[in-house]
């Protein structure tokens, strides 16, 4: 990148030589390759050996209710309506993730969590907008996730029947221990590390190329300054065929 002045009253401006930048980066492509592989290796090691893996276990519950009341509010719900199923799941999710229910689950399963910590480990959602509710528990231990999920299957139906009149909840599918970790994804981390390493190395090389004010050849002078080339000094140390031949002829003439 060069700064040019066109006159006393003219403004300074900069010219970016894209060809020079591309050549600069291409001649140092090995830096990009090494940086990408190194970053991928670091990301792989971080995901494989540093991040604690997490495991999930799920249960499915069928929520059945044609009409129910919560406090002074009454609801009439048709099981054929999609919005009804969503409304039921939202209601039962609130009941599941409140302090009292979570404390009952902790007491029953004897897990070493506060109710706030357990709250973050539980997710609930309808299955394909039906009246089937899926509850997923994610912890660092697959057997602990199974234990908590089955504890929810035991406590939640009782808790719902105590609060929501005329409601019922049946366990469709109990939890089992799933030893396949859900996070982190080593492949995903490795790919992201490779891409970040490549981008950062290219950005660094581009910055160095833009800061490089060295005159490399006559084209650089013509493109950036417009000055005529009066003479060119050959590189006597270069072993290329043309310049080497010129150097030999120079020696013979002496």
C-alpha cells in the first residue's frame, strides 16, 4: 500500500496493489497451511481432552386433558387441536421447572444439585406438535442423566395431578443411559479450528503485504509511481538461467 500526493492542494490517497498482495500470500502459502493444521490440532485437543463431555437422557410423557382449571382460571381444550397440545406442554413445563417440583426430584434422586442448577439441565418440548411431551436431561454422567429423567417421570405426574384438576399424565417411554456424548463435537471443533487458523493467517499475511513498502520489481514502480525505468541492475547472486548466463558473459569479457 502506497501513499501518493498529486499536488499541493490535492488530498493524499492510498493505492492497494491486489496483485502484490496475492503474490505475497501465495509465496507464503506454507504459513497458511501450517497455521491451519496447528489450529485444528489445538481445537481437537481442546475438545477431546479439556472440555468435559455431556450426556443426555430423555423420557416421553403423554399429557391427556379435555378440560382443566388452574386456580380460578378454567380451560377447555380439544386434543385434536395443535395449539391445545402446545398449551398443555407449556403449562406442564412450567410446573416441571418450578422450585418445588425440582426440589422434590432432587430429594427423590439424591443428586448433588441445587434446584437452580437442575433447572439448567432440563429441557421439555412437544414431539411434532402432539400431546406427547419429551423431557431431556443433560449432565456430565450418562447414568445420572438417566436417574434424573426417570425421577421426573415419577414426580411430575403426581405434581401435575395435585395442581391441575382433572389432568392425567402417562409415561410413554422411560429413560435409559445413553453413553454417546452430545457435546462437544470433536469434528466440529476441529473444522472450526482449521478455518479460524486459515483465516487468521491469511489476514496477517495481507496486513504484512499492505505494510510492505519494498520495491520488488519494475512493474511495482510503474504501477504505483508512474516513473520511467532508466536502468536495471541484474542480480549477480541469482542462479537463474538468464541472469546466470549474463553473469558468465560478463566474466568472459573481463
